[in-house]
C-alpha cells in the first residue's frame, strides 16, 4: 500500500470534493503579496492576470484540488481570504 505524503499531491488526485470549507478570495482587499500561494501545502493558488480596484493582479485557487485547510486565510496579513462553508 502506497501512502502519498508529499506536498502538491492533490494535483494528481482531485480532492476538492472532500472539503467542508472553501476559501473565498476578497479581490479588492488583495495586495498581491503572494503569501497565500507560498503557504498553500498543495501549491494550487496562483496569481491571475485580472486586476482589482487597486490595479493589483490578485490570486485565486483551483477549487478542484483545494482541501479547504484554511492556511491561506490564516496567514493572509490583509484578511483578503475568508473561509466559508462549502455548499454541496
């Protein structure tokens, strides 16, 4: 039996259906500091080409692979990410 324990393992295993909470990115609060993408254990948060009202290219995550751990929301110093209950 093989156990996957390395970071970014969800890229090969769609785990988005497992979560109970999901991140909600508040684009106009985002300062594009990229802390969220650096702390994501699955490496599924990336900067978009879209800009917010401040002209910053904000971040989003791929919800197909997000486990809903909430690290991005906890570590965001600007509170630009909130965790919300997953609607199934």
